[in-house]
C-alpha cells in the first residue's frame, strides 16, 4: 500500500498547517489567509440570483463573503421579496427582474452570470433564457428533470457561447477533495465497496402540520413530480451518486434499485418517499446508495483492499467528520457556497473554460444515472448505463 500522503498526515496535526496544501483559496482559516498572499481580483463577477427561496438565501450569504463574485441582481415573482432583498443587499433597481421581463437582462451590462435556483422543473427554461441573453449560467442541481432537457440546455449554452455550470457544492470542499484523492490514487488500494446515503425526516404526523418538524407544506414543489422530476433521489441522492463516481473515478455500467416503503401516502402520492440503489462499476466496485424524505441519514463510507475511509456527517452542509483505518481526517470547515462560487467565478473572470466535472456534461451524467435508477426500481430489472 502506498504511504498515507502528507495531506492526510498533516490533517491529523490540526487545521493551521493544512490550508496551503489546497488549491482552494477560501478556506476559512485565519492563519492561512495571513500567511498566503492571495490574488485580489480587480473586478468581481456580477451574479443575478434567479428564484429567491431558501437556497438562494444561503447563496446570498456565500456571495457576501466571496472574493470573486458579488450579488448584483435578482429575479423573483414576488415584488415584496424584491423590495426586501434590494434593501438587504443594496441591489440596483435596474438589476431587479421578474419572470416575465427577465429576458431584458440581455441589455444589462452589470450582470455577467445568472444563477438559477428555481424548482428543478424550471431549470431548463431559465438556463436557456439566460444563455440567449448572453449571460453565463450556473444552474442548481439536479441540472434538469430529464436527459433530453439537459441536452437542450448544453446545446443552448454552446450556441450562445456562454459557460454552464451545475451548482454542486462539494467539488471544492476539502473533505471531498480528500476522499476523491484517496479513492482515485488508491491510497488504501482498490475501492471495492461504497455506501453513500443522504436523507432527511421531513414530516411527523404526530405533530401539528405547521410544526417546524413538518418541513414541507402540502403545496411544496418537491412533492409535485412535474416541478421536481422526482423525490429525494433528485434532491439529495444526487450527492450520493456524485461522490461514488468521483471517489472511484469511473462511470457505472449498470444499476439495480428498489423504492422504499411509503409511510405517508398523502405526501408521497407523486414522488418516492425513499429509494435505494446499487451501482456496478467497471473495476467491479459496487456503490450502494439510499435517500429518503422519511428518515435522517448523512454518511459516506468506502472499503478498499487495504483499509477504509468515511465521512459522517459527510454529504450535507456539514460540518463533516472524517475517519480512515489509519486515523482521523481533519480539514477546515468552509463556507461551501462561497468556495464553490469563488472557484467558478475566478475562472470565468479569467475567461478560462470551467473544468468538465462541474459543467453540464457532468450534470447530464447524473441525470442519466437517475433515470436508470427510476427505471430499475419501476421494472425490477437491472438497467445498463454507460457501456
Ligand atoms: P424553495 O422552495 O425554497 O425556493 C424556490 C423558489 O422558486 C421560491 O423563491 C419560489 O417563489 C420560486 N418559484 C418560482 N416559481 C415557482 C413555482 N412555480 N413553484 C414553486 N416555486 C416557484 O427551494 P430551494 O430549496 O431554494 O431549492 C431551489 C433549487 O435549489 C432546487 O433546484 C434545489 O434542488 C436546489 N438546492 C440545492 C442545494 C444544494 O445543496 N446545492 C440545496 C438546496 C436546494
């Protein structure tokens, strides 16, 4: 077995020493920022958030501490929300749009990129409209609700010569960079088995409907198939699929899957409450995944020929905890959204192409796998994927 790397070893020594080992510049570690001089951008990338729900709020927080990006515009269907956001974030009146007049953003030189944070079923429309307006685009995950829609989005961004990224927040996260390295560099030998699971308990029928433990109102778009494309698999399971793919550095060749029990048939009339799957990879590795809106789970585990590595919590907003058969993994806790935005913003500002693993080409692979998982769960058959 190759020796554990310096990065893993230093990880055990504490936070202060390990920042300089990352290419990321946004690690939240006062010692690091004092020691390593950083490239200060002369211009920030001006971003308009399209859809001002919960996650847009987290992105706005990330933008507030971003070095390369700033919140410059908003797109919302609610005038009162527009007024509040304008006040909170000092947004210029001529950079505030609604869903009807959004296309006129093409005449606004103060916006460089549109970040689509709408329900999944609306990603395609707004990515294509943003591309037509000549703006770069980030769309939230899942990229869209079908492979066909993903293809149209990629085609539009190519046609209008703009960059398209998918808002995966873990590609720049230190623990995830490390498990990717441990897997792909076979630090513990060939990975044979992965388990990646992410789920949240979203309801408790013993509590009043307005209890904070009943996260979804009956009108929640996540429970409506035409708006979400599916249940927790689209929303949360995608991170389990992603991590198994980048830790192995391979694409799955086949999948089997099973829907879980529906414990609340009123809420889950259109989308699954839970689902489990098994991906088979060319190396022979198997990745089991489970996702649910009915119970809490948040972990990643990889068993390799000469050891194991795991994160638990490991796929949510963190903070993460990591362990290997050789000791703990310790990395700084970062603002996932600020880091993701900065890494994307930095490249776009320099007119450099985004790495393929965060573009639409990556997004479409996950949707292809998700479609195969649903097909297998519905038919009871193994489905071939990337052959
Ligand atoms: P949300 O329900 O909090 O916000 C959705 C927003 O869309 C609201 O502002 C709503 O007013 C607006 N909207 C416009 N038209 C709508 C319609 N027809 N129906 C419903 N809402 C409509 O949802 P959210 O949690 O902010 O999720 C938005 C997107 O962000 C989703 O694609 C989701 O998958 C993604 N997301 C990603 C992460 C991540 O980890 N990267 C985390 C949470 C959400």
